[in-house]
């Protein structure tokens, strides 16, 4: 059985994808071209909500006799940013609000606190800090162990830096990086991709303080949303209960191969529902 999917697969955990095409592009022609390739199932995962081009391609393939299945895939928690940090704090439980204020005040009371931003001219230095703190946090593991993923992220960060859209920042205590934050901006949204911290500062909650400061920065600079990207992790839900869902479109080719895969897909779906 052969599957056709994105060229990058899931390397780098891409979210909010769509078929790269102009609104006026003839996706019926693309559907016909895809039929010349050897595949039994076409998988378009991690789609942005309402992915218009993917929907048009699915419709074109269905018209040609294929069978399509679409479903919600992964949560992407997203914080709608208010006009001020105080306005955001007012939406939180009293205990959470007090904790955030206390942790930042305590850190500033006992240490020289600074944020260091790593732009294009300091990208390599900032990237080394991020990798070191991330790997230290995960005891030598973490999200950058796959060389393909690290290479992809490094090239992406370099391109974002050239466009002045990279947010690569460390929280420095007494002149030394204690935590690192890596994300980028697009339109009116700040995207939080990855982070790292020195476990020696765990009691001071340096990771939480850094995320807090980055949200404050996003508000001050007029951004409208702060997206935590893929995953319904509990720490993300502490910042916002709101979340968007990415989607998945699966197209099965006519013939016995496609029918077998449809049957297996249906069984897997039933098992997943039963296990909830």
C-alpha cells in the first residue's frame, strides 16, 4: 500500500497547513495529475480550520470517484489578547493571578533580570542557548534530537530572522541565560513553538515567568492572539481554555486497495471512540 502526503511528513510538527494554491487555481487539474501517481490513500494532515484549497481538492477528487474522510485532528490552544496585561490577569482565577505577579516580583527582587533578544546578527548564539537549555530541561532529549527537525527549524528561524519575524529570547538572571523562548509572528498572531530552561531554577519558575513576559510583550506590541500550537498540554490550558483544532483529510482511491484501507480506517476510528 502506498500513501501520498506532505513532502515534509510530520517533521517539525507543522500546523495550520493547506494545499499551496491561489484561490483561482484549477484544482481539478491537480486532482487529475495526482491520479497519475502510485498511491492508494492521500493524507493531508494538520490542516488549518476551514482549509479552502484542501476542501476544493477533496471535492475534485470525490467527483472523480474517490472517497474522502475529514475529521478534527489536534488542539492548538490560542489566547485572544486583550488591550492590556492587567485586563488579561483579570480573566484568571485570583490564585493564578496572584501567583503570576508574585513569581515575577520575587525574581526581580532577588536577581538582576533581563530579556535578551537574538536577531539575525546573533541568531547562532541564541540558537545555541535554546538547544542547550531545551536539552538540559529534557535530560539530553527533547524536540530537537531528530537532525531533520533541527535542520528544518534552524533554516526556518534564519528566514524568520531575515524578515524580522523571529522571537528568540532568553530570560537572563544575573547575566546568565536561565530560560529560552522560541517563536515567531505572522499577521496579528504570535506563535509559541519551543522553549527550554535550566532545572536549577525550577523553584523560581523561570519558564513560566518567561512565557508570562512574552505574552506581556505581545499585548504591548498590539498583537491580537498568542498561539501555543499543537498539543492540549495542561500547562497551555493554564493560560487559556480556548483552542482551535487542526484538521485531517484522507482520500481513498477506488479499487480493492482503497477499500481495504477504508475498512481499516473505520475500525481504527471505532476503537479510538471506544477508548475515550
